[in-house]
């Protein structure tokens, strides 16, 4: 089900030597690279969760917008050096098979990357992407803490025994491996989370040290502290519906009152710079409801800030 990325189909502009873009540095082949970008083209979980389908077409659109951006000129040498270690491995066509099988395939790919010491970056897809992402830690037998930036807790019960876009973190927390050591979600909307789901986080899983922050409780300091307090390996997931609909109209579940964009981008940057973070996913972009590609460019900008954080992490590690 894995399809290689057709770079020609991304319609990237031919970059002039004095105006090279990010796509000029990303490698189409894996030559012992340090970072691997994977797409997960799925909205089956969104449909099961009564959301708006369309997220399956997001991965290549995020790629195209991100690869058209320029590296940060303030840290150009370091940023481009990091980009040169990145490999685009293509996309898992999750809608062409059963969701569970596609998630298992994603998990096996993530596990292989983790075992090689590579950094996986997964472009969704609905938030069911994150359960497949987590399975990578299961397949490699690595305990992990999860940080989720989201308007929803996504700890809903399964539907007829099936996981969906609203259940990935319940599935991770209750996984028989016990490898999900903690779960932190930031950006919750009080009008969009049920008491039962909040009680689940507060009472049902105390051994997992679940924590949550409502949108109004977040600040740059709090966001930094969340990363600082996380234990062990950390997988980060960012759900585009955490942003306000005025900023990000093209999402699966529109949000009238989301995380301010500067805080969202800071959360992405902090994920990149934190040495604890070992993988990252970006989910729930729904291009079918976007306006002039605006939300797609916000998703690409999120990746840009994440890569800047990675750049500074690498620079610190080498100094």
C-alpha cells in the first residue's frame, strides 16, 4: 500500500540557484538519512467518527506547500544541512485497505525507522493516523509518552469494536503492551469535550499520569513546561482542528475558538527543539473545505517551524 512520492506531481517550481526551496534538499531516496517523511492517506476513521471526509488527500498537498517554502535565512546553513538528511518515503494508501491493517503497516514502518535511529514525520490523514504512529513504538517495544495538541481529547470508545479518529489515545492508553506511559492533551475546548471523557482522563487511568489543558490555559511558558516535564521518548501529534476556523477553515471538525496561531507554531517549534521528542505527526487537514489553500499553507508553516526547532536541536547537539 506504500506509494512513492512522485515529485513531478507536486508541481514544484524550478528553483533558481539563489532562491532554493525546501524541496531542493529533500531526498527522494533513502541513503541512510536521519529523518523520514511518511504520508498516511486516510479518512476512514473520520467517517466512522461522523466527521467531514477529505483528509486522505492532504499528505501530498502539505508536501507541495512545504517544499515550496524557503529555508530560514537566519539559520540557512544549519537548516539546509538538516534538510539534506531528510528522506521522503512516500504515502500509505490507507483507504485502499482495512483501517486496522493500514495502521499496522504504518506502525511497522515507524518501528523500522525508530530502530535505525531515524526520526519519523507522518503527514495525515485523520487522527486515526496517530494510533498507527503509536504502534511503531509497540512494534519496537519502546515506552512512549504522547503529547497531543488538539481541541478534542480523542479518547472516545470504539464503535462496534472499531477504532476511529476520535479514539486513538484511548486505544494507546489501553493497549495491552502498556507502552503508553503518559498522555497530555493541550488546547481542549470546554464546549467540545464531554464530562465522561474528562472523567476518563482524570479517574480511569491515574497510573498513566494523563493531563489536559484547556485552550485558555496555554501560554508559551506552559507549552515549554509540557515538553520539559514529559518523560522518556515522546511522540507529538498536532491536530489542525485545534486552530480557529478563521485561521484553519479546511479541517475535519471546524473550531470557532481555537489555539492562537503564534502559540500553535510555538508548540511545533518546541516539539522540534526538545531532545525528548522522537517522532511527530500532523493530522486532520481537510483540503476539500479549505479556502484558497490557506489551511494547507498553515500546515506547511507548522512543519517549517517544527523543522526550525529540529535545526536548533541538531546545532546544539553538535556544539
